[in-house]
C-alpha cells in the first residue's frame, strides 16, 4: 500500500479522531499532538491487514490519548486556580447539526468529564458519544469486554447523577441570553442582569496563574453580577479592548481582544433559560489554540 493511501484514510477520518481525542483530553493543542504521533504510527501499518480503518484508528488515537491524559494528571494537580478545557472555535454550520455531539463538546460536559477516571472518560466518549461497539472499546483501552461494560455503566451513572436535568439550550436561546446579558451590562442594569442568572450562578475563571483572574469560583447571582460589572466597566474604559462574538464548544460565546491579541474567551452555560455558569478562559497558553474554526463530526458513516 502506498503512503498516499495512508494519508487519504487518515485525512478522511481526522475530524472524528480529533473530536475523540479532544473529548478525552479537553485540550485542542494536546489533541493535535496526539494525532501527529498517531499518524506516524499509522504510516508504518500494513493496510492489507486493516479490516476496518475507522475502528483501527479510533483504537490507536484512544490509546495515545490515554497515555497523554495520565501523563498530564500531575500537571493538572499543580495547576494554579480552576482548570478548564481549552475552548474550541467551531464551524457553527457543522456543530449545531448534532445535538448529542454538541452537548458532548460543551464546556459544561467537558468539565463534568474531568471528574471521571481516564478509563471511564475514554469508555464514556467512545460508547455514549460515538456509539462504538464494546469489543472495539475493549481493544482501545486494553480491558476485557466485560470490564468495559462495567466501566461504561459506572461512567454513565456518574455523568447522569451530576448532569443537570434539562433540555440542552439551543443556539438561538443562548445567543438571545448572551445579547441580553451584554446589553444589560453595557447599560449597568443590575436588575436586568440578575433576571438572567440562576440564583446559584457561578463564575469560573482559568488563568493558570499567568494573568489576573479569580483564583476561586465566584458563586451566587448577586456576587457574580457585581464581579462581572466591575470587570466589564474596566474593560469598556480601556480603548484598546474590543468584544467579538464567536461559536465555541457548540454554543455562542464572546471573545475579548487587546488590539489583535486574544485576551479571553467567555462561554455561558444556560439552563432553563437562565445562566447557570460563566466559563472564563484567560490562560494565554490555552487561548493559543483558538485560531481557525474546526469541524467536528461523529464520523460514524465515514468510509472504512
């Protein structure tokens, strides 16, 4: 088999493979590194012995992602302040088409997946999001099929117990809430802001200790509003700052730039029409991944 065929097969499935690895790691930069390493391994494979390219490559990148996740666990333990996944700038024409996948790459779901063990996270992503067979998952994580079934059940129950009971807010609703929130902030309408927040709303900022940000979550609607208004008014008083809208992690978001330098990505988790959580990603290392829009896919119909 030619090198060209290795490239063609891998390129066809790359959006699927990237999404699997990103959901396991919560890092677009690390996901790209895993895919690069995985391709080098794939390039040495005898394609004549590969019966199902999608399953083979999914197993390959999952094993590499698990190695990366375990290696990064110590770094995350030593992280300064809350750790949030890297924001993923998406092609909104693609991402919103699949509600299940859209929820799986939402910031809220990725934060929830952080509470799973590495094996639980990989099994949950492969089974619940992408619908892989237990045999393929067992080969990917190096466990027996019976063990994988048990891990899948445990992970599913863990996620179900912690995920809020609600219908995922559609993009139109989140866009409306976002616009109303920013308009109220611009006019200093405290009551208007409070009306948009859940009583136990939280502000979670990820700076990695590299820029100024709250080191602990700010909890409670009134506290969040006071905190946000202070930040917002400071930003508006700085002529070099500008706000732009974006589509990150399958939901409308807004970004803040200082001149041409990205300073932060802000996402809302909207539950029952109210903002439940603000996610503020300020760590410049994580913002480096927010460049061009990516396409995400389930890839279940991709050619073998």
